[in-house]
């Protein structure tokens, strides 16, 4: 199954970047002004859109695709 990287929105990419520097979901929620459950939903949607099963896989995908540095 082919997945489209461009289906990730700016907020999802921002959250992935924060994950990549070691931030926890609760920390991310506080930084961007949403609750932890919302952060989880953004992460789950991003993982589903690119076919990743783990947060680490999602971060790796984002690095490989040049979405984060």
C-alpha cells in the first residue's frame, strides 16, 4: 500500500519535530496549547497516513522525507 507524505499537515509535522527532540506527549500538549489526547490523535493520524506503527518509525520517516531536520 502506498502512502502519501503530503497528507501530513503543519501541526502534525510540528508535533513530530517535538517528538524527535525527546518531548513527551504531555510536554508537547503544553507547548502547543492542546490537550494530550489531541496530541495523540495527531500522532496516530500521521502514523496511519504514512504506514508507520511506532512513534520512532514516524520520526524516522519524517527525517528520511526531509519533513524535519
